[in-house]
């Protein structure tokens, strides 16, 4: 059975390797990830994970396709992927000293069947950030392209004062749930 990862994320590839899974192909879905009017964080993450898997499954008949999406939310507000310094500073200012949620949805699709899905929610709180800490992190650059503007797997972890949930889900792929989805679909996972 072939497995295709519908993501170009090196973090997701590394996380899969932790459970002994090496995808047969990497084929990013390349979708518009815009938030729809009135869309809440959980349904948004789930919709995108499913859309990614379904977009790629058509290109790989007979293969299992794994799609995922990670969303950072403060209340009902979905934070963007930080692509520029102004957005990064806004994200960090909003997250400073507050609790927020990271939701990672996973969808496993095979052509002709309804995708199997899971959504994992992790609650985090960042310490109150000083101007100097924000300036340092902005200069660091690891935040580029990251949901909510920080990387738990990098220097951004020093700002986390509380986490309840899945570390791997915050990084980009909940390992326990992903392993379960793969095993339930008959994919050989240890």
C-alpha cells in the first residue's frame, strides 16, 4: 500500500519518521487556505485537512493520502501564518501572556471512500513577552510561514509557560492519532 503525504512540510515528514513511516511520495496540495466568512477554528482546520487529502488523492489512485492542517486560535479568531514582520509582531503581541489553542486536523483519504479524520486540540499559554524578546524572535526568523507566528519545535518553545495536549500536534501532526488512522486503514505501522 502506497502512502502519499499531501504536505511539503519537513516537520510533518520528520514526525512521520518518528513512528517509522516514510511516505512513498510527497505531493503538496497547494490550496487556497483562506478562512471562510464565519468559519470557526476547528471546522476550518478539518476542512483544509480534508481538502488537501482529497485534492491529492485524485493524482494517486489506489494510494492512501495523508493531509493535515494546523490552526492557531485565540477564542474564535484564527491567527494567520506569519509571512512578514508586521504580521509576526501582531501575532506575538496578541499571544503574549495569553492562553490560545492549536488545532491540528488530520485526514486520511483513499479514492472512492470518505476520508478518516481526527482533530486534536492543544491549549498553550505564552509568557508575557517584552519588546526585546519580540524583537529578538522577529530577527531570529524561524516564525516565517508558521501558524500563529511561532515554532514550538524551535526557539519559540522558550516562550511557552503552559501546554496541555499534544506536543507533536502543535508541531504539525498528532502522532498517536495519525498512527491510529494509518493502522485502521491497514497501513503497516509498528
